[in-house]
C-alpha cells in the first residue's frame, strides 16, 4: 500500500530510511525478535517504526511544500 507514495513523491532521508527498513524480509524479523525484551521492542516493531518514520517524513514534506497551513483558521 505504500508503493504509490514511494513512486510519486521525492525521497528525503527519512523516506530512504523507511524504505530501507521495509526491505528487510519478515522471516528474518520473526526469527530474531524473541531473544529478549529489547529485541521484541526493537525488531518486533520494526515495520511500525518504519511507518512512524515515514509519517514524520510526510508531515515534514507537507510543511516544507506549503501543504499544511501554518495559521489555524
């Protein structure tokens, strides 16, 4: 579902990081997230972290391109 976004808009560093995380295969994440609580939070939520980074990227692009109005009406 994110492919249209990645193909339509210019990439910044946050989009590149998010895309890099999303390239990691699901099987490698499932093989390694159960070792400890740290691995569960970091690796088990890896795709969630990637989506959060992508959301920050989208919001920052909106402000830089003037899509998000600075003044609340």
